[in-house]
C-alpha cells in the first residue's frame, strides 16, 4: 500500500494532477464566461425595459443542462446543482447592477 506522500512522486499521479488542474481552469473559465454573458444580457434587457427574469427560459436551461449531463455521463442532478449555482451567480451579479 502506498503512503499518502509516496504518490507525490509517482509520475502518473503527477500527470493526472496536471490534467485535473487544467480541467479545473477550464471549468472556471467557462463559469466566468457564463456569468459575464448573463450580466451582459441583463444589461441589455434593463436598457430596453424588458423583464429581467424569464422563467420559461430558465426551465429550458435546466432541461438542456440535464440532457447534456446525461450525454456526458454526468449525473443530471449533480450537473444541475452545479449549474444552478452558476446561474444564480450571474443573476446575483446582474441584479446588483441592474436591479431585480
């Protein structure tokens, strides 16, 4: 059995960790992009006096997320739980600037 620290020098473990770190950065970049786009859309809607929240679109986003998760082999409940946080972050950031 390997000790906790012996894996630190294992080249394959290090390769996995490098790939995981890259995946983490990609996830965070995608989250940042989505939040920025949501804020831009809220600004657009606010400038035109449109409703900032569209419940039907949010339902479609939820369905799309769950379907994409299944295609990727990710638990749809887990995927939506993560995505729900991202959607909420975009709304929170946008609402802070443009009102609810």
